[in-house]
C-alpha cells in the first residue's frame, strides 16, 4: 500500500538572525530558504513554541537518527499550528483516499480560523510537562503522546463543527478514534490545560463540557444514559481529576476541584471539592466545609488521587 506523502520534506532546520532557515532535499542544492518566523497565537512572543523547538534541536543533536524526523515535524515548521497540521495529517491520512497534503490544509485552515485552539494547545503542552512525571519535554508530548494529539485533532474538528461543516468534523473524529483510540464527538466543548494521561479508550459525548485544568486518565467515559436526545452528557468543572476507567453518565455536573475515583460510575451530581468513588459513586471522607483552592492546588493540576475531606 502506498504511503501518505507530504509534498515537502525538509531534512534540517534551525534559527538564523531571528528567521527560520531550512535545507530542502531537491537533489540539486542545499541552499537555505529563509522565511520570517510568525507571531504566536496571542500576537506576541511564543515561549512554548520556542521552548519546544529548542528541545527538538537538543534531541536531534543528541540522536542523529532523529534529525530528519525532528526536522520534518518541528524544526522546519513556522509555528506550532503549522507543526500540528503537518504532524496530525501524517498520522490521520488514508493512502489513496485522503491525501496527506489535503488533510494538512484542512487542519491548518481550521486552526487558523479558530486561534483559541492554538492557545489551548499551548496550555495542554504545559499541562503534560508539569503534571505527567513521565514527560520530560514538551516536544515529547507533541510528537509521541496520543492523548495530546487526539485532543488537538478534536480542537480542529470542533472548529469545523462550529462552522456547520459536520462531514469534515466527523471525518477527523473518526480518523482520530481509529488511530489514537480516543473518541471525542466534535460537538463536545473542552477547555484548555487538559491532560489525557495514557488516553486509551477515552470517550466524550456530543453535549459534554469539560472545563480548564482537567486531567482525565485512560478508559474514562463521559457519556449518556440511553436514547435521549438533547443535552445529555456530563458537565465537568475546572480542576477536576477523573481516575482510570471511571464512567460519568448523563447530564450530571462534576463540581470544580472534584475527584472521581478509578472505576467509579457517576450517575448524579458531584459537589465542588468532593471525592466520589464506587459503583454507583458515593462521596467519601469526613464532613467539612468545602474550601476553594487556588487553581494550582486543584486535583486536576496536582494529580493527587487521595480522598478530599468534604462529603455530601
């Protein structure tokens, strides 16, 4: 079977006087092609992209085998959005049916039309670096973490869905589900600073809403309870941590800073700052007045899976 082929494959890239230069394997010359580095999605400097590029360069210098790989996917790209479009299109294309270059253009256009997706992707990269003890560098998350990649495919798909382009959005959902094992309906609304840890078999339904700074482990379902239509999926607040294999079913609310234990089946609302475990899930711990935590102290950020001290 023929491979998906990108039309442009640089072999080396770096920085020169504030610009990006790259060497093209045209078979005739190694001359550098210089372009201006783009501004970040926020309009100013782009610390995340700069750090990710520096990490990629360090890895490429340390491992010669990786030079072309890192060059193609990171060092030759002008922005995080361009790199995401290239990387995702290489993963999600279908040989002979869905060409890589056409898919890259679709992803790039969706990300360009929805700059919030780029800002959220940067927050997601920071979240992986700061919360996942196994993530030493953001570039490793960008290249190798399927939870991150599935989430960014969803962000592009959600942008298309919001424009009424449901067919294209569902295409991205399907390919991401097949390739990454993560199934997120393009209608779902997901905040920034999200960590999908391990990510295999995460399922998120159409009307689900996930807040900011949330961490979700593998095997989690945010689903419905039957054939009902309309608003039928969970609403997850900021700073929530959902353990491996948990199911949250129906239009229930998980309050900010709550923790859902591994394997729990949640069928009713979970108050802010509460830990819920079991099937059906119940709150655990001793009664105490709930205390609002600072964002950096929320379970979704600390990844602390012990019980809280507030119950219903």
